């Protein structure tokens, strides 16, 4: 409904109504907070410019770390097409690589929640502004803003749900978060290209103290940008004070989240997130567990010495090994962390077992080992299979682990045998391994 279609008094009446009837959110007078203004929005926007860029890049790395182009088994987004253009063989060095990138991704995402909410709050009058579009360009800009805001909310909500409700989230987290990220980031880049110059100006003007400061938020001749209330309430807090409150919220989320990437006392500080707080147990197997044996439906009868056999398939045929057979092979040790996509990780555990490349050699791959498909005893669930790339198999620290920290694996950590690979996301460290197929990923 454009007022321009009603010339003369009708248009004037319509305009007056908007200004005089602040009950409607489309009326500028409806929004009364004296905090809103270009400076406040610009500071938050610049923080998000840096933060969201880091989130996007670490997200891309996390996606690459799954090696989705290696095998359909690893690929939750088979329709990605060009969006997989940058994929590369995820390295095994340094061993803490995924621990770092994914810890940053999740902890930063949590920390930015107050900033995102404050930024959206600061521009909410624009959401309701009328007319909906003044021109084609303006219409396109508003559609891109819907993608931006919708994409941001979608990415933060799916991310938080995945770490908080890991047992509830449907297997579709990966495609949702992946495609959502591209929509969000495309809109984000367009928005940043349009707004960053003005945002820098707004913030610099404040620093120079030429009247655009935290007190008024609007300098002489400065573009008000539709953000400053024409009839503001009396301030109860300064813009700077409000910014401190947002920062305090972020700090609180950081302080109650970051500890999930460490053990012991530091983990105990991570009160607001799963895999924070107290360690689940004590002793060699007392570190964090993702899915338990009970959850995975793996029971003691199938993992007993008598029942369990590891089936290794390769160029020269099939080999069946019981736990005693494996213990007769050369055993090696490696100090490696578990680092989950949910952002939590453990410090290095001391694993002991058979090198993956030695298992490859058993079935005819003596020189350079090939890729391997690993399958668990677990019969259902998204993570019962995983493919590892040749560079991961070749690393001498990559093990089929039988022991951890000097003790046999506990059922929850994958007894009788589990994969452990340096720098890989936790999900590729398959537990309760039953079958390994070298050189054929199916
Ligand atoms: N068979 C099987 N292996 C699995 C999983 C699973 O659900 N089933 N979860 C994976 C995930 S997501 C992680 S983070 C690690 C966690 O290992 P942990 O429970 O020993 O800490 O195991 C991985 N191995
Ligand atoms: Mo995980």
C-alpha cells in the first residue's frame, strides 16, 4: 500500500497518522529507546564483521575436516555442487588442529549471541519501516536483509541446538547448517560491502569526539539512518553502558563455555554447555564420552573375547583377528585428543594399539597405504561408519587403539577397539570397530 497512489490530503493524512500513532511499529515514533543510533549499530556491526567471518571460515574448515569428498559415507551434503570447491585433504598435523578450529567456531558462536541479539534489536525499527519498498533497489536490499537476519538466526539456532540437544537433533544438522551458512554469508557479504564504510565513519567520528559520541550518537550532519528515535525516552543507561552490558553477556557465555576444550578444573567452569562441568568419571577411562555403548546398542556379548573378530579386507583378501591376535602385532603409542564437532575436546590421551598402516600391510598394501572404510558393530546411527583418507592411514600415530592411558578401553570409549587419528574430528574416530576395508570405500 503505497501512499503515493493517494495524492493530496489523503497522503498527508496517512503521513500524519504514522507520526501521531506511535502504537504502530511502522511509525518511527513507536521506537523510543535513546540507545538506537548509527554509532551503537556500527560498533556492534563491526564486531560481527570480524566474528562472523571467523565463524564462516572455521565452519568451512570443519566441513573440510570431515573429508566429505572422500566417500559418500562421509558426505551429508551430496548436492553441494560448487560449494565444495575449496575442499582439500584434511591434514594430520598439528594433532590439535581440529580441537582449535572447532573450539574457536563453537565458543565464538556462543560468545557472539548477545552481540547478534543487540545488533538485531538496534535495527528493528527498520524491519517495520513503511513503505515496504521505495524502489526496486530498495526492495532488493530489504529481501537481502531478510536473508541476512533469517540466515543469522537460523545458523545460531541450529548451532546451539546441535551442541545442547545432541540427542534430539535429527541427522539433518549438517545439511541445514551447511547450506544455511552459505545463504547467510552471501547476504552478509553483500550487507558488509554496503555498510562497512559508513560504519567505520560512524565509529571514527565518535572517537574524534565531534559530537557523534556515545552521548547523542548522532553527529552534526550525520546520517541518522532511520535509527534515531524522533521522540526518544529519557535515557536510563548510556550507549557505552549498554555496550558494556552486551560485552558482559558475551563474557559470561565465553567464561561458561570455553572450558569445554580443556580438562579438570577448567572444564568445571563450563557450566552452561554439555561436556562441561565435572569429568564423567575418574581413572584412565574417566574422560568425556560422546555416545555410550548403551546408546549405540553395543552390548557386552558381542564385544567379548570369544565373540568379537575384527574383519580386515584388502587387496590380498580378508583377515579375521580376535583381540589376542591384535595384541600379538606390534603395538604403538600416540598422545592424541578427542575433538568433537560440538566444540568440546579433551587434552591428549595416551592411546596404544595397532597402526592403521600395519593393518593395511596385513592385507596387501605394503608401500603407501590406501583410504579405508571403517565400520562399527553399531547397527544404527549416523556415526557407525567413517572413511579415512590415505594420508590419515599413513600417519604413524593413527591407531586402532586397544588401550587408553594404560588400561583397556572402557565399553563407552569403544572396547574392544576404536580408531584414533591425529587432527581428525571426533566423528571419524569410530568406536567398537568391526570391519575395515582398505582401498574400497564402497
Ligand atoms: N560407533 C561410533 N563411533 C563413534 C561415535 C558414534 O556415535 N558411534 N561418535 C563419534 C563422535 S561424534 C565422537 S566426538 C567420538 C567421541 O569419542 P569418546 O566417546 O570416546 O570421547 O566418538 C566417535 N565415534
Ligand atoms: Mo563428535
